[in-house]
């Protein structure tokens, strides 16, 4: 009887998650002969590519963006597109909420399924629905290939790549405010505004020419970040919102 083995690895890519799926199917009676051939064979590529991994929208039905998707592989690609709201983004109670009704979800994503021939390009539309918001809503749109079972007499390795697109629906009156406090030698930065911001260009200097670079961080509304610093000393960083960038010091 055929046996089906699957291995799944996940890792982050530029603000979104990337999926790598390896699938192999073979007859056990041919293991000895099939394994050397498989080791020397090149895996078939079925790769989809997106034009962007972050979509930044204003609130209201008039705000939408299109993402271009294309098949960069050598085989026909079947793709599924699934949106979900990230409730409590950046907080301990963060969780995904899926809803089949776009009006209840507050986000329309179309189409939900695509077929892409090798080299073919198509568009995925993402649009905000509903009234203007007082607080940002955060979504993830999972775009991933769907693979069927291999034929019974077929052996091979297939690598598939998918993405988790970050979609932000901004409030009508954006407020990007951050505060910082020290607890011993730990710096805690909090987003006191109503939309997410990016904390970039962070550094802590012991002398004008001796500075340690800090990692960048997207901080969602209401969330806190324990900044990885080694000691209590002034920290500088830039706060980047949708409309401006300013420097702060803690």
C-alpha cells in the first residue's frame, strides 16, 4: 500500500509568515531503489510570489488595495486565500478570528481561490468594509498553494511557499502616541495611541561613537514591548506612523 509522509516548517518573512511544505509519496516495496533516485533528483518548484506583504488601508468602504500574485514555478498552481482578524494584536490574549461573512469580518478579500498557470499574473483585492473606525483593526490574509495527492506510481519532492499578508485598517482619526518607563534596567515602551506604529533606528550609546543598535519592532495599539537593552541608559528610536516619523528618547 502507498504511504504518505508530510513535513511542515514555518518561518517569518518580512512581516508575514512563510510556509515550506515537503511532500513525498512512494511504494514501500521500491524503497531501496527509489531513495537513491530521489536524493539525486531536483525538487519540482511550485512557487507563488506576491507583490507586497503589508497592506495599509484607511477605514470605510472606499479604501482598498490590490496585491499582484503570480506563479513563478513550472507547474499549475492552485491557491487559496483566507482572511482572519487578529483580535487583541500584540496582547497576551491575541487570537485569530475567522468569519465567512465579509461584512461581519470588516474586510473583503476576493477571490478566495485562484488557478495560476506557470508565469501567469492575477490580482487579489483587499477592501475595508463598514463605518469609520475609532481604533485600528488588524488582519492576516493567508495566501497558500493547495496540493493534491501524487499519483500512486509517482515519486518526487514538491516544495510549496505561502504567505500571511498583514492588513491594517486604520482609524479615521489616527493617534500615534508612545510612552516609556524603566523597571530596573528594563525599558518598557507602550503604544498609547489607537493605531500600530513601527519603532525603528533604535540605539543605546555609552559614548558618541559607541552605540548598540536595537531591533525594529511593530507595536500594536495598547501593546507593550520590553526593549532588549543591557543596562539603564538613554535609548533613542524613531516612531514611524502611517503619516509621519519622529524621534523619541527614553
